[in-house]
């Protein structure tokens, strides 16, 4: 939900009510623990752009006119390699998005994608609109690069120039498990330098199909780029309250534990981080939406005893389950539903 709130923050800065854009999408902004299906996220993405006439969601002083994304794609499409494509992207974005400067630095083994503020974007470094501006542009460049070369491109690590946001656990699925929050004015994403040598594999016919539903469709690439992460997450969830081991998951995916570890590592994740993020999501949803006893929530999540769940929940939120639920009760009544 943090990405949805960020995407709407530009409208709020312009004193525009986004309620009409949420119609029919079943998105409750007050339910911070919920996950928004990617197709609804994509629809909202395109609705905001159409409403604001701005492909950058109203986040910047200068609008990014509709059609910019298409020309970014076309500019990169004819490049011989990803390195050349990213250089074209850098130059194009400097024209249509002057508030953020994109650069690529290549070393012997590692390369860095850097996104730097030309001037402070918002009033404060942790303003939701500023946070989303960096999240969005990294996501756009990375996703488009993956599509152009026809494969997932693992990010080794990312330094984000703001404090850790409440939805940072989702970065494992979207960017990489190895995310740091360092402040400053520059985002730095590191990856294997040899990826820059990959050829651009898409052609005009593929682009024509890709642009249907664009630019919101770019967000759907993350599901494909992290196929192993999502398959592991689904297996763990379906097995609850049983707690699957990494070896058991590998067996169900018909691969060795070593292969599973390698594939997750390539996608910037680990078995432990996926398991913990899933448990956290379900726990927050249960405490937010139901009146189920805490002991039952713990048991349903596969914890051997309630005290272990308490320790985990406190590490996730800084609050005990009772305190978390009490804070929710002070702001809105909980429904009597017994379902997630």
C-alpha cells in the first residue's frame, strides 16, 4: 500500500482529491497492511497520469507530458546494447525530467545506476512524494531495461536517499533484499557490469504490443522478473500453518536447494526474507481486519509458541500485537470477519 500512497502523493500536493480514481478498484487507503493486485495498481497508475496529464504523477514542478514514456522506449529500442540504451535514456530524461539526473558509472566488475536530485524535491527528505519519486524512477528504468534485453536483471544492492519507509519490507519483491537507507541526495543501484553488454532484443512489433496499457504496464514486469520469489512465497503461504523448510520448497519446485538459493540470490532475495515478509503481511492483515485471538494468529502462521510470534511482531512494528490492535481500535472499529 505504500507504493499506492506514494503514487497519489503528487495529487495531494496539488490539492486534488483522488477518490474518483479509486472507483471500482477496491483499494482502501486506510488499510495499510493490504496488498494491491498488480492489475489494479496498473489501472490506477494510468488513471492518475490521464487525470493530471503528467506521466510523473504531479511529483515535480515540470510536467512529464504524456507520450514521454513511449519516446523513451523508442529511443532505447534502437541501441546496440543496454549500455547504449541507458545512455540514451539518461539524455532523454534530462530533457523531460530535469529535477532528477540519471547517470551510469561502470567499473571493472560492478556498475552503478545513479539518480540524483538536481535540487531538493520536497520540503523534507522523507516526504512521501520524494520517496516515491526515487522509487518510481528506479522501477521504471530497471523494468524497462529488463524488458528490452528480455531477461531479469538482478540488482546487487540499492542505497536509497531517505529513511526506511513503513513499506520497506516490500523492497525485497520489487528491488532487492539488500536495500540500505542512507539519506543524502542520490540513489545508487549496483549490478554486475557485464549486464551492460547485453544486446537490446526487442523490435518495433514487440514495442507496439508492449505500449498497449503503458506506461502503467511497466509495473507488471516485476512479477515476471521475480518469478522464483513469488513461487516460493505462494508455496509457503499455501502450506501454512506448516512451516516449510528451504529444502522442502526446493523439492516442490523440482530443483536442488543450491539451485533455489542461487535463483533467489539472483533475484535479490533469500528464503528467510520471503518467509518473514509473508508472515508479517498476514499478521498485519489479521490484526487489522479481524478479531481473531493473537494465539490463533500465531498458530496459523506456523509459530511453535505465542512468545516467538510476539518477538517477531515487535521486531516488525516496534509494538506488541495488543498495542498494535489497540492503536487501530482507537482510529476505526474492527470488523467481525474471521477471514483474511
